[in-house]
């Protein structure tokens, strides 16, 4: 591998790591906001709204809320 190819590979790897970190942070933010929305109102319709906005299944929304509730105890 030439020096030029290695530099491009290192740059691509760095960009990938940064993108992965940004995605992880965005996922954490989204979960936190979803939990906050779910805790404001415990109606089933609220779960449907969170599922629609996030693109998550209702089952996943329930698991996220349950994990947050168990973590708060």
C-alpha cells in the first residue's frame, strides 16, 4: 500500500469513527427525549405518537420506557 493510500484509509477510518460517535450520541439523545415524552403522559396514544415520530415499534418504545422506569428506581 502506498503512503497516499494509507493516508486516505486513515482519514476514512477517522471519519467513520466520528460518525459512529455522533450516531451514538444522537441515539442517546433520542432515547432521552422519548422517555421524557412518555413520562409526561402515560396514555397508550402517547406511546403510539413516540413510535410514529421515532420510527420505533411500539414494543421497542415500551422496552425503552420500562428500562428507564427500572433505572429510576
